[in-house]
């Protein structure tokens, strides 16, 4: 028997903000980062909010990284933390703030800030280099493994015909002084592209990557793919389908072969879905599936839209991510348009799963 219970929901920010990601500190406080300005178009800067009551209320505290007015560069960064909790990482990218250019045509590069005082202050941004000199899509936070290894993902946006052709995982074993690279997602036949990559640690060296998968060039949505690593991200196995046709998807490990997944469903009924999944090396089995956020009240996808990339600038909800709290409940965050404003919503879940 398995089910998901929604315990509560509310807003973190409503200032044309998007792309949130939260962490819980050792003292139980919660931090959530998000981009402000332009909503999902990203024209502003990354800010953060804090909650001292397990997510019921939030207070905005400032900017992790202010917009670069001189170079007209916006930024959006996502929070993760070190295994011991001493360091909080804000990993993401700066992006050309000119929104007249479409997806993949705005220059963007990976950057990393960090905090060593529980998120009260943040370092200056440091560039994270990648093998290709091209715009990058950075759609998840940095992973810090128990070994000390840092893992920073990004997808290439090299040309309009090859958006998402490769997903690189930059890895550093010296706290970011030097980087090496693996390629978890890449189709040698040149048919598939991978967007909105998300990575999760299953056990100390056992990792999972998940990606929204499309046809290159046409960018028609396919079933999401997943891939596993047994050596801390140095090498990756065969890419397999999840069996779920979604877009942005986030895996949240629950121990053993169990996952909670959150994903955008923009085919048919518009919603953010949540599901409990059992996974094997090459297959996923959905145990139960429910709605986290029903978007149909606010948005309906046009029947004339055939590929996800056609509406990348018109999406009205997305980027669901979640963390397991110290008490075992799940805090999820996503962005959405409601009553004419783009903002950040939190939802708290409880998993009921008995064999």
C-alpha cells in the first residue's frame, strides 16, 4: 500500500519569481533560493528566503547574487548543502537578460556561490568551466558527495538544431579548484536531446540522473530518460526510459529502490504530478500517482502546440523539486502563474508506503 498526503501549501514569494530550490539546515531552518524579475523568463537576480517554522512562513533576506547591470546579465541559482551541512551551495548560471532572443539563443554560463554561515552571507560567484564554449542550461543544484566530490551538471545549447545534445557532469575532488567531466546523457546517433537534467544521490557512490527527453531539431517530447552511476559520477551506464512522458522531472530518493518523483505534465490535463516509484537498473514501476498542483484553473496548453520548445516562453508552472525534511516529511517547491503574477509555492507532503 502506498499513498501521498498533502499536508499544506502556501507562497514563498510573488514578485515575478521562478525556479526555486530549498535546503534544510542542521538547526532545522529552511532556505529557498529563487530568481526574481521576469518570472520564468529570468531578467533579474537570485534571492533567498528563510523559514524558521518548517516552511509555514517565509522571510526574504536578500540577494545571493545581484543582477550584473554593466553586462546586462541576469542569474538564477539553486541551493544544495554539504553532507555535514557546514556549506550551502548556490549553483546555477548567469544569462543574457535580453528576452527578445528565444530559448538557447541567450548566452548563459555556469557559476557557483557558497555560504559558510548558514546562508546569512554569500561568496562572490566563481565560474564553473565546461568542455564546450557555448550557452549552457543549468537546471539543478550542485551535489556534494560524502567523499568530498562536487558534481555540477549542465546541458549544452550550442545551436538551434542541437539544444540539449549533451549533458555534462563536471566533477571536482579539490573543492572546485580543478574539474573533470563525464557525459551522463548523450545520443551518439544524434537523434535525442536532454533538457532540465536532475541528479540525485541514492547511496554514497550510487547516483541517478533524470532528463526531459526530446527529438533534436523538432523538439517533440518523448518519455523521460534515466541513467545510473556506481562510481560517484565518473562513469555512467546505459540510458533507459522511465516510461513516463513528462517534462521537468525530479527524483527524490526514499531509500532502497524507492523514489518520490515530481514532474510537469503539460500533455492533456495541465498539472504538476507526484508519484511513488520502484526502480531497477533498466526499468521504473509507478506504484501510485497523484496531483501535486492542478494548473488547469490558470493555464491550458494550446492544441496547436506540438512540441515543448514552442511554448518554453509561455509555460505557466514548473520546476518542481523537493527535499526530505528531518522529520521525514517532504517539502516541495515550484513556480506558477496565479492571478497574473509569477511566484513560488511550497507544498508539504507525507509519504505512506507499506510493502
